[in-house]
């Protein structure tokens, strides 16, 4: 299939017209999600600026980098065919990491040729591999992921100590934050051949085979490739962020890009990979790419999953509770249980029910989360236990639609949006935005110096090694 011949166009910002719902949501009650005297997350210290030379020093001082490079890029055995390489395999990975230090591949090559910079590399090798080594793919993504997770655990991230945090208010170091970003190729050129306007000569251009126009941030058109990543950090500790996992995501039609999954599925797979290696994860935060079906699989693994609520989700009936002298009609609205009422003028109002407890029950194959809700009543409050996980009954097929009866995790959240504790988790996603911003400004003109999705992912892995090496080298420092 030939590349597209149309140049990337700036898409006009479409005016968003939100349909006004025909119902009213009552005020948020004071309950376990919005407790009285709630203290917002404290502001951490300002991160100091780390110069390029120090960044490189921290990269080459990371012992796990050499272990991964040795496993993924083994040395050429004596007697085998081919020319003997001039440098050992780990130098290739150091070079990839250094691109995110010096912004461009050309600048990296020039810096590594300087005797002062090269001596920094030699000294890092000496400390990690010894004097002899200094004087003289498993796949890279998977090997890097495993090394990053182990380093994060060693630094105090992803702790299994439940007293540090709970499901309602997990410690920041027990929350993984995910996001997708569109990385720009070295050139926006989309035509393989162009005609010189002066000479009429046909000139061949290099075109990125995997780049395309994508919408980022809801309304911004960006030409590039998509990468999804997850990270974690310590609270109130600068430069403590560790990127845990990353991979490329599909942004074209499946028939055009069959080798990659779309963003939500890629993010779900990355999260499961982290959970397989890090049992101390309590919560995961992502954007609206995750829907109820994605959240349900992670909830079953015993973690809290928070994403913003989608617009346009209509209230769904949950149950009609009948007592001796009263009836209460309970619906799912705005991510939580609400009692449906009708005002004197005929307006439908959904009154959020206070949640007094978040019971969690581990099962044989999955965890079960509930809301212990209080239904106010003139006869005295009623307490009901409402599941906020995907139940067996939810998964049964409706004979009329041939679909599951109820997408519960789409309509009910473990920690509802627009609550103090929900807004706290939502604020953690700013860390993912910070990572994406650092990625952009770590490369010249905010472009990754690689064509194709595999090349872009390779550069991102080098960037992640650089970020994680900074955390490894500075998280034990005294506060500055």
C-alpha cells in the first residue's frame, strides 16, 4: 500500500454541542468519598534542573541497563560469520538513551566523540561492569519493563504494605498513571515524490510509513504515531517518577495496521503486565479511552480504576427497594447510585445516595467491590449493598439484544467522579502529561528521530531509561 499523497491538514476545531440532559443531578453528599475536613494532596517541592552531563552520568550508572542490554543484545560469538563489532552491545542502548539527553541523534554522536563525555560513559561502565569491560530481543520492551518494575519496587514504589494506603485513598506510590501521546516523526512529509518548482525535477522524499493525522487532547490535530505508557511516582518527591511500561498503539484501520492494538486495548494489556509483576498496585488511572468493559477486567483483579465519566450516559435503573411502609427507586447516574424523584413541576431529579463504606471481598478468581449506600427515608435510613463490579448476572446475554444485560462498570464507579477522592485520583494524571511534555522537549523540534512505529518505540524506551535512571540516582538524595 503506497503512502498517502495528501499533506497533513490542520483540522478546524469542531464546535462541541453537548445535549442538555432532561434530568437534574442533586448535590454531592458528604460521605466516604467527600468526607468533612478533606485535605487536598499537598504540593510537592519544585524539581531542580538536572544538566545534560549529570543526566548521562545517571544513565550509565544504572546497572539494570547493562543487564537488559546483555540479555537482549548478546555479544557476537568468536568464530561466527560477520565482522566483529567495534563496540559492545550495551553501547547501542546507551546511545539510544543519550538521544533523549542531547535532543538529537547528530548531537548525541558529536557529544559521545568528545573525550570528556566519552570518559563519563567509560566510568559508568567501569562502576557497573568492572575495569576489564571499561578498558576494552527476550525483546527489549519486555526486558526493560521487568527491569523498570523491579527498580521501582526497590525504590519504594508499588509497596504491598496496605497501611501505606487503602482502596479509598491509595498512596501515590501505589497508583499507576497511564496515558497515550502522539509522537511526531522527523518530517511531516507525506508524498514520496515531489516536483521541484524551479527545475521540474522529481525528488524522492522519505515518508514515515506508520504516521497519520490524529486528534489529541480532544480537538488538536497532530501528525505522528501513538505510544501508550504507564508510570508511578512517590508523593512529594521530585524526580521520583518511574516509567513502568510502554508500547505502540494502532491509530489506523485494523486492515492498515494489523500488528498493533488500539489505544484502550494496548493500555489494558500494559496494565495487566504491570499487575503480573507488581502486586502492590492499588489503583490505576487512565483517560476516557477506557470504558466499562476495560475497567471491569482490572476491577476483578482487586484494584480501583478511575477514569473521567463520559458525557451522554443516561441514568439506568438498578433496583426498586420495597420496605414495609415505603418504596425507593434507585438508578445509576453520574457514576453512582441515586434515588429517582420527581419534583412538583414534573422534573426528574436523581439524588446521589451517601456511600458509608466500600466493602471489598476477595474471591477465588476475582475481587468483588460494593457500595454500602444509605437511602434516606422518613421512616429511618435504609442500608443497601450495591455491587460496583461486573456480576455474573450482568454478563448474561439479553435474549432480545444478544448482548450482556448490564455494563455495570460503565455506569457505577468504585470512586465516583466529582468527589474529593475522585478529584484526587484525577489529579494524578497530570504526572502523565508531564512525562509527555518532557518527551517532547527532550528531542529537537519535539520530533522523535526515527521513522516507523518500531523506531519511535525504540527511542521512547531510551527516553524511559533516561527518566528512570534519574529517579534511581536522585531519589535517595537529600532534599535540595
